[in-house]
């Protein structure tokens, strides 16, 4: 179903400490990856541990917390990881969409845009 390559849901689940390591360093090439952290809250409520710790092959780092969204046009390729502190325990619900890039853009330089949930628009639907 080009241009959609994959729609992945990590269903809502309660994880114990060390049970959800995240995704160790891995490559992507030729598509856009769009992960969304719908829910990530510790067993005792929100804490500083409620985040994926993102890092790419160039050493750039960011945190992805509940409600955050990332748009990554990986083009010619990059490597990244999204790890979770081994002390974290709580509920996680996560989605990811991969969208194929047109041939003309498959070798574009990678570009990642991290969207903090506090800066995303909210639309109320009734």
C-alpha cells in the first residue's frame, strides 16, 4: 500500500523495571518514520524516568515523553536508538508509522523534527 510501509502499535501494557529496554541502535533508510508516544507514565504517576532516551549516530540526544511526536525523514540513512531507563516501570502505549519517500528524495540528507507535546495543537472533537 505504497506509500505506507508499516503501521505499528505497541499496545498499552504495564512494564516492570528493566522489562522494556526500548530499541537499541538500528539503521533506517529511504522513508519517513513517525513515532508517537500516546502514553508513558510510571507506576506512581509521572516522573523524570518517563521518557525514551533518543540518540543518533552523530551523538544528538533528545527525550521523547508522553504525547510527543517525531517526524524523521531519513533519506540516505541514519542510525538511532530509543532506550528506556532500566529503573522505569509503568504503562506504555506507542505507535509508529513508516511512509515511503518518493524516489527523488530517497538520498536526501536525514532530517529529524522532535515535536514536544506542549507545543502541538490540540483539537477537541465532540
